[in-house]
């Protein structure tokens, strides 16, 4: 998916007056184990209920909250940055439409860098997260941070 397609799909989730900056596909880095797998995540019944329309707001470190919503390469998410927020968006089941899975204020992201083909995000609370991204798409994202 090109940057223009990212922008078009993310723009539908922006607040009035909010400006899109950049977006990139992200997935969990291989060496990082998932935070934890709960019984509800393993249950096939989780697909039966309608997901919440409100974005998840983590009560803990920003990096841990973000990591909860990033999946493996087979199910990548879109990490978007605007002038106000950092967002994680995911495809809805059986649809190409996106939905906001996680967000935080833009000023809570203090730094971003490419390290060995991976995107490292540093947050104001001192937490960090490393994600896999397509190499060709990471530079435009970093230029906007």
C-alpha cells in the first residue's frame, strides 16, 4: 500500500482540523515475545462480539499499551502520526475499512529512529518499543517525527 493510500484511509479517522503527517505498516519485531496471551484472545468466541468503537487507552506505559495492539507480520497494523496524535489502526474483520485500536497525544512521542531496519519509538514516560517496518516507508515517517 502506498503512502497516498495510507493517507486516504487514515484521514477518515482524523478529528476536525487535525493534519495527517505520515503513516507506515508496522508489526511486532521477531525477538519480542507478545506481552501475554489471555484466554479470551485464544477463544474463537472473541470474533462473535462487536468490538468497541472507542480506542483503547492504556493505564500503563505507552510502549506497552502500543505493543498490545501490534501483531506479527501476517497481520500488520498502520502506525500513523498527525499534528496531534500517534495512532495505530487495524483492518476490520472481513472488510478493508480501518478502525483506531490505540492512540496517544503526539507530544508523548519524544523520538523515533531507525535501528538495523527497525523503527524504535521513545515515549515521554521513558518507555521504548521497537517495531518492524518496510524499509522504503520508514524514512518519510521519521521525517515527520
